[in-house]
C-alpha cells in the first residue's frame, strides 16, 4: 500500500460553521506532506480527525491502512502527535519525561528506559537527559517533545505547527530532526503557516482555505501558480516611483507600489533577465536604487493568490 493517509469528502461543523467542508487529501508513505493555511482554515481540525480525537460528520478517513471511525484502536498504536504546545513536565529531566511517556504507553520500566536513551541520542539530547526541562532552550524542548511523540515508533506522525514561537536556530533543529525521521521511513503530516518550513521539509503541499482544498502540488508548482518569483526594487527617492513604474521592463499592470517603503514589486518569469533589465533601465534613467532583489513568494502571497476567486481558482488548478 503506497498511501499512508487517505481523506475523501470529509466534513466537520462546529455549530453553523464548517471547519472541514468536503476536504480530500492523499499522503504517500515515507514522505512529508505539508498542509498550509491561515488560522481557522481547518488544519488543526483535520489533524484531530486523523488522530482519532474528533469524529467527522461525514466522509471517509483512513490512516495506516485502517478506518479512523471503525478501527480507531488499530489506528492509535500506529500514530504519533506533536501539537502546538509542549506536553512536557517542566520540573522533570528529559529522560524522566520520556520514561514517563513510555510507561503511559504501557512499556515496561526497562523498555521505557532503553527507549528514552535511544531517543535522547537520536535527537542530540543525550548530554542533557538529566537536566530539568525548564532549563531547556525552545529548540531543545521541541526536539524532546518530538522524541516523546515517537516513543512507540509510529508509522505516521502528525506535526501541528511544530515550530511556532521558535527562533531560527530552534526551527533548524526541529527541521533536522524531522528529516531524520522521514529518512527512517516515518510518514509525516505537517501543518504550518510558514511557506519556508513547508519548502524546507515537504515533498508535497496542500493549501486549505475554509475547510476546503484549494491547491495541491510541490512547493515549486504552487509558487509558479501564484506568480512565481518576484523582483523588489527599493528606490532612494520616493518621488521617482512613478517614473520607475513607466521605465522598468516589467508588466506595468502587475507592479505593486508601496510609497512608504519606496518599494516597487512585480512577478517575473525569467529571473536573471528581469534582474539585469531592471538594473540597466534604472542606470540609464539616472534613478538610484538602494536595493534590487529577487525573491520567492511569501506564504501570504501564495495563499491570497491561490484562494482569490475561490472555486474558480480551484477549477483552474
């Protein structure tokens, strides 16, 4: 069986508000699948349904080859869940926390201790195992929390916005840990608001809006559909913005202007040709730029572009 998760037409309502509205999703085994969307889009509800913590109102959901409604007891030993907030005892050491989780999962004392040592070593925490968790950095806590979710060696791991609130070093630590898991054969479903995070980790990405799937593909495919790369030009003199819009070799109708930041921004298809053309046009016109940069779309740009027009965009994709 090649698919670790199959979701077909799943619905879930909270009162009059649909949290999931006929959502479809397929995740292949041994991959990281990212689910992107803003707060309230249905990401956490989806994870709770997949983890058998919430019953859907309709549709079919299968995880690790078992139906979450009719075979929840078969699903639960095969999954792990890392939520948005750490589930650790701050006063206990790292090893004590892992031993506790092992005992809660009915591992014997010896096996729980051995598994704790294995996971501390695997996540680079072996030398901190006796230190109280309250003295851990943010990245160390999330790595320990991730280790706790793997205490039973699950086939499928759900990561619900795992790096929210972490600094760049902490995020990089968690990303490294996730890569090592997938390298060992674990399937990961990652929900996040960060395009960069999905770009770093996910083999495939689904964009969710108001409980519906609006786009699905690789990171590069989604960025291409949302306008591809962009070029940003920051001028020294805001008074020259109008002249620059007219002169630059860019589609004038697609140039956005931010006068407060002295910024012009536009989508481009040929990165290097656009960069050299803009620099040359500015120099010939005597317009001074403080910065000219190529960049990939932000999550906000990707999401707004993909969800603009709702069903029309979905049909076009």
